[in-house]
C-alpha cells in the first residue's frame, strides 16, 4: 500500500511538472496549441484523472482477476481443501497461491480453518464452525473411517474399530483422542472393554457433511 501511494505521488508530481512545462512552452510557441487543438490551460486538468485512474485500478474487486475467480470457485466445490491441495489440483505455484488466497481472505471471501499443520480453506459464511471442524476431520482418511462406522453401528468397541480399519490399537487411540478433543465422539467402559459412540448433538451435522463431501468425490 505504501509503495502504491509513493507511486501515485510520483506520477502526480511528474504530470504536474510536465503540464506546467507544456503550458510555458505553448505560450512561447503558439503553433503548438493550434496544431494539436488542445487548450494549454486544460492540460493539467486532463492529466490528473489519468493518474487517479492508475491509483483506482489497484483497488479493483478481488474477483475481477480470472485466477482468483478460479481459485474461489474451486474452494467452493472442495470445502476444507488445504493449501498444498489447492496448488497441486490447480497446478499453480506456491507464491501465486499465497498471493491470491491472501487477497481473497483479506476481502472476506474465504475463511481459514486451522487443522494441526494444515491450513484449510472454506467459502466464507457457508459453513458453521462445527461443520468446518467436522469437514476438516473427514479430510483425514482414518478419521473418516471411524466416523462412518460409528454412524452405521452407533456403538463399537476399540478392538472392533482397530480390526475393521486395519490399524494398530495405538494408532486408533491417537485418532480417538483427537476426535474426543473435538467433541465429536465419546467413550464408555464396560468391565475391561472400551467402546465409542458419536455425540448425538453432532451426529446430524456429521451425516450431512459426509453426504456433502461424498457427493463431490472430494480431494484430500
């Protein structure tokens, strides 16, 4: 922004000096104004809007640029996709993606949701915070498997989940801990057995998010 203002001031000063010189020259060489049909006293007035236009063009709406329109549309159809996924899917460089995503986020068209080391993007005002949390979790294949099984079976033991997902008990414990911190699932103990079930208040949102993503064959 400071650079744009400095450029604006420089261009304005240049035009003023040039216009003044033209006026002085025109007074000394009368044929100049007759040849071009321009009133020398209006040169300065004509030039100022030109500079103002240069400044104005830098403030065009975010979606006037085709790349930003493309990125915004892609995120709308692939909610929760992370930064690298955007770069790879659209075949754009990291620098280009950072620039355009920064402008779109600053303009309020996109929202960022932090998912551990991932920065996930959503179209602003389209999903609640709960839905963004669920969608971000569903972007992880193992977490999606756990939640899909619990939606179907309601109540599943630790050993059964680990067996169905073909992962170790320790790996499942790590996944479950993350889902519990998000308030998505709960656990119950029956003697020596631990079982899990979905938080009923979030089960409806869970099903809606899974159906939404599956319908778009979403990309990780």
